[in-house]
C-alpha cells in the first residue's frame, strides 16, 4: 500500500486532519482539579481537541473557580469557533448552547479584569442576547463605575411626544422618549408601569401607551441608573371629551316667510376653543382660541326643509349638534319677540357688541327670588343601555325656563360655570367605559341654584374574541433539571400562578403528561391546547438559568426556535427569587406575544388568505406564526317598544396565522374550517 509504512505520509495525513478539524495547535493536556471533594475539568467522552471539548472543559474549570485554566480553554474554543449562539452543531445532528464570549467575560469579571470582561460580554450580547450576559454585563459595568467613581450626574429624561400640556380628545396616548445617562440607564417606569429593559445602556428609547381620564393627567416618568441615581419627570396631558355647549335662538326673519333665508343666532362655549360652525352642510371657521362665540349667520333655506341641523366643533373635533324647527307663518307679520323659542332673554343682548361685556351684564343681573321652576336634563339616549364600545357619546339638553342654566358637570370630572345663563343648552360628551357596569352622573343648576341630575348606567360588554377565554391556551409541561436538588422545587407552581394572574394567556391543567414532548403535544392538540410551555432548569454552582419555550401543538415545532429564546438568570436563588424568575418568564412571554387589534383590509379569494392592518409600524414584536382571531360585531338586539339595546352578539368567523409581515400590513393564512366567504373588509382581528 502506498501509505502503509511511510512516516512522512502518516505525518502529512495527521496535519491535514488537524487542519480540517481546526486543532492544529492543541493546548497541552490539563489534568482535572479537585476542590471540596468535587472533580473539575472533566469532559464526557474522548477529548478530541475540538471546540466543544474546550468549551465543556472550560465551563467545568469555571464551576470550580479555576479561572486561568477556564480562561485558556474558552479562548481556544473561541479561536476555533468564534460566534456565540443558542444552537451550535457539534457533530452529527447534535446541537448545543455555545457562548464562549459570554463565559470568558464572566471568568474575566471573576478575576477582576473589568475592562476586558465588559468587552467580551458586550460582544456576546450584540451577537446573541442572553439573560446571563445581561446579568454579568450590568455587574461588570457597575463594579467599574464604583471603582473609577465615574458616575457624576443623574440620568436625563427627554420626552419626544407628547408636547408639554398637550390637549387631546382621546383616552389614551403614546408616550415616547429617551433615557440618557453619563454611564448607564438600568430601570424605566412610565405611568408607574415597568418598561422592559434587559440590559443597561447609555441611551434607551422608550414608548408606552398610557390610559387617560377626562381632565388633567400628570403622567410620571421615572428612571434609575446602574449607580442608583434616579430622575423623575411628569408629562402633562389634558383630555377634553366635551363638545361645545350650544344655545340657539330660533328667530325667524321676514325673508324666511318667502322661503329664502333665515338669520340664525346663537351662543357657544368651549374651554378648548370653538373652531367651526356647520349649518345644513355649510361650514364656517373661527379662531381656535375663542372660548365664547356669539354667532349670527344668514342661512339659505332649501325648498322643503323644515329644520336646521346646527353642529359646533371645538379644535379637537369634539362636536355638539342641535336641531331647530323652521316655523313658517304665512300671511302673518313676523314678531321677533314671540319667535325666540329657546332663549327669550337673548333678545336683550342681540344688538350688543360681541365682547365679554354682554355675558358679564347678564351674569350680574338680579333674578327673581320666586324662581320655583327647576332645570331639566333631557337625554337623547336611554338611561340604561348595553354596548361593545369602549367609549360612548352622551347627548342631551339642559333647560330652565325661568333664570337660565348656569352650571353643568358630568362624571365629577368637568365642572363648568357658565357666564351666560340661558334657557336651553345642548351638550355632548364622550364617556370612557370600563368593562362591566359604568355609572355616569350629569348635574346642572340654574342661576338661582335649583338643581337637576341624571344617572346613566351603561353595561360595556367585551367581545368574546377579546376575553381571556379566547386567549392562547397553554399547558405548563415541565422544566427539565440536570440535578436532583430541591432548589427548583415549586417553580412550576409559581409559573402557573403568575400566568393565571396575568391577562395574556389562558392556563389549562392537563395532569401528568408523557416525558416525550411529541406525545405531550398530541394530547394537548386533542384537548384544544394551543401551546405546551416547557423548558430547562439548569443549576451551575450557586447560579440558576431557566429557559422557556412554547411547543406548537398544531405544527409540532418550537414556536420561539425561529426567533428568540426566553431565559432568566439569577445567583443565590431562594424561594423569593424563584418567584421573581417565574414572573419574569411570564412577563417576557407576554411582551414577545403582544395583544394587537386590527381590521381585515382585504380577502384573497380562493387562497384562504387575508390582509390585515397589523404590521411592524403598529407593533414591532409581531411575529410570523402568531395566531389571529377574525370576528365581527352583530347588530344589537333592540327592544321594539322602547328602542333600548337589550344585548349585543359577536361572532367568531375564523382563525388565521400570520405568514408575511410588512410595515403597515400582514398576510395571514386561514386555517381549520374557516369560511373565507364570510369574511369581509372592516371585520375585526386580534392576536390570539
């Protein structure tokens, strides 16, 4: 044979093999070490000088605190295979976790080389994010700050939006800003809710949707840096949910008798400023800062019209509408004083200059002490109703035939003292609704202090697709442990408790499941479980790492394997820290699988596909494979006699999976027994 006894050829063959395996300069043999009766520096199987051999041995030396040997092995492993990753192929089909930069950073931190430790940990974090890298990167940065005493200033909060003293008509707002520090920001809270920060950074952009209530809202923003210095700033947002208060004078000019024009007069008040008057489609704009408006407009009357629709809007778009009848008195001489149907006292100031003087005079007039007529609040809606809406428009009038209406309030949020008491005011406001029963109080007084009030009860129902019963159904499987210690005892129970307390997932109990995940998945699918929650509980010395993932029972694959890993890391774990780790797993999962509402934009007939308005601009963490529920709100069930809404029904039309994601939309594939012909544009969708 040509190679059988040739030393040169044998040597050449060994060199070629060594080069192919990346081990042409193997480190000298390192015998295991013993500490406290434990053996460190051992590996499973034959040590072949492969990167995975060095990595395994380096971790073992690190567990025993043999830092120089651990460092040497990790550097050799990194020389052969550089990149940190969750699933690195060793040989055959074997995959394993591989983080040489992270582990080297930990070893360097333990040896006090903070600068190099930070460098390696940052490389690891930027390559592949892991909870352990974040944990030690924060520790190393904090230790270096304390060593150098380099943190000299409090962190800074910069608000991008909204602007200070922002005025809105909506009941939520997106707070966007930046947290900065001369060293590192670590914690951020917006409206007392934690904004997720996995690792400290010098600058962190944040944004959070915050619920608002009517009136003034002071929203706190709090940040803390690694050294413990903190700062706080308040964002002021004012919610105006009340349309202009409107009072009309139904005076009739002589021209109107001939059916040509009418002179419409009236008064409007709005704290945000009256912006627009619209009469039967004709629009008139005003200075937005005008809180009080006396208006006179000659309006053309179209043939056959018997009433005017008058709408006033404030600068936020809140509006109040009023209808006034057109009274034709053919053959009669028009008598203006008899035709002031809403406000007879309006004539007294009809010719006054349009300044605040007229309202002051009226407010200062001395009314009769014999006023026994109470004001009356009349509503356009029933006093008891049911809705699916998260806000409801309440409209009505307040009328006082003697001294005039002078005060109006609703929900104990808006208190309006009117400088100009008038016989009749039209009002409209938007009431935010929580799930369940909502009680709304409306209160009014006349100029003599006589009161009236109304109470409206609104039952807000949440569509079935948006309730917790329709959320992703999870069964907590098990978290595999490498040891028989009791340190993880109770973790599964803590995790279930945290998931049940939250509002993102529906937790189901399936009892004992088979050890094989595929068999467990089949059982889950047969019981309509969406995902099996499983993972690993790994102890190394006094540290614990917990990995969690979701097994899709329909596709029989790990949902997170294509996108990310959910993990938490902690040292010196006790029962309290274990509960915190369980809660953090839950919070990370909920954050990575956000609830997002949208609508169907288009159906692709014959393809069982729909296009929905959920893209990365609406939610950055939307993912391929996420499930959607498609549903519609049916017409309300009405009482034929009273016209009241007795109930609402919603219908689930289909389920779908997101397959392609773009900035402003996603394409989803219908599955199951979905009837694509029943789905129409504008139907609702929500991530399950």
